[in-house]
């Protein structure tokens, strides 16, 4: 294992972040190829993901994130990474963690997102060639020492069984919620629209449920998110909207409809695409207790008010802009990898 210092790794990732914020024409030419792999990957959503990852790799955050990372592992391990494909670049953070830890990343790409990540890692190797020895793309995981796998609740059961004998992180479905006080400004609610509609609501950091004060009137909320109405231009989103609307109408279920989003009262966290559930609360103490009881199902809580909760809280508009230390499911990936040495 070469003497690849933490400082050189951080510098390489910083320069990669700079590139992602201003990609060249050659890299941009790959976006149409990525779009062809997943019909949810529109030009706008892909560019949004590239920019978000570029912003994530800023010098202060890289320094803070890597402060506790070991210089080099005592024993270099092979880490199998099974990446999801629901959002562009959704598995990139796991790769970064393995590279920063000094281990080898055995990357099994999703067939729905197998264009952008190889291109970004190729650029990283151009910037800092030492990374090349830590990156391997595989079609099937073999000869691994640990695994980080992301999938659905169904696939997680398979992962739990198949990888039971090695150290592992198995991620399941989670959802995010937003807490409204009723005092939000139009700008704050518009930012909340990003948390709901970015990537068409397909991510675990997308808000699928609103917690609102008893008797909350949604007029101001609907007015504030009106600019997101073009989301209905995506045929798959519109199909979901039309289907769910017809179900509510046929079954005479109470719901609110602004023409591109459906709201209905429901105690569950996970709502269908194009639908956001809501639930009323009377006292914040009762609300925080309820949120803490569902900690294992919640990825992030979006709110402008301080809450005494265990789940991570972010301000409106920030759910899809995680920091490097905002680990999925609250599991510190760097700590997990350091313990393998």
C-alpha cells in the first residue's frame, strides 16, 4: 500500500469538487447517455445532482469530515459497494468514504446509473492518480471483506442473509418529514417545495409527509409552491398523479389537489409518488415524541423551528444538500470503515 497521505486525498477531492461545479464540455456530453439509462434522470435533475456533489466537496467541509479519518488503514480491505439508482450519483458518498478510509472500493453500479459515476472517478484519477489502485468496478461481488449495500426493504432482507458473515451496512427504505408551525413565510414554503419535488420525490431525503398544526389551512402552502407546477410535464410523474387522483376520487377519499400535488391525511410516513401525507398535531411535545418513536424510519426532519428530536434536522430547502457528515440512516460510514483495519 503506497504512502498516500490524507492531505493529498483531500486536495484531490477538492479539485474534483471544483470540476463538478464547472464541468467541461466532454463531461457534459455524457448527460444524454445518463438520461437514456433512467427516464427519471432529466437534464435538470442530473445537473442538480452534479452541482450538489460539487458543493459538498468544499475545503472547509472536507477538512472537518476527514479530521477523524486515519492516515492509512492498518490493513487495507476490499469493500463491496452495491449502489442504488433511484437518483443520479446516489451512491457517490459511499465511494468517497471508502477512498478516504484507504480501503479498496469494489463498485457494483446500478444499471440505471452507470454513466456518471465512472466518468467522475476517471476525472478523479486524472487529478490524483494514486486513487486508481483503490477503485474497481465489478459486475458481481466476490472476494470482499465488508459490504455497504443500498436497496429497498425487500432487497435488504436478501442482503442481510447473503452478507451476514461479513461486516456490513445494509440500508433500507426511509422517508423524510417536514414540520410546519403555521408561521412560515412564502419563501420558506417555496424552499420546502424543493424538499418535496427535487428528483421528483424519489429519494429518501425527499419530504413525503407534513406535520401541521391542528386546523392548518393549506392555501398559503399551495400558493408558495406554485412554481413547481412544471413537474407535471414529466410523463411518469403525471401518470402517478393521474392514477392517485383517480383512486381518491373513485373511493371518495378526502384529499386536497392543486393540479400537480395531492395531499391527504394519513398516519403513515411513506406516501405514493405525487402524494404527500399530512398529520395534525396539537402540542410540540407530543409531536417530538411521535417523531422519536419513528426514528428508525426517518431520514431527515425538515423544519425551521428547533425540535428535541433524535433524527437530523435541516432547514427548508436543504434536505437534498447533505454535508459530508450527514450519513444515510445515521450510520457513520467512516467509523465503520476505520473499525475494519
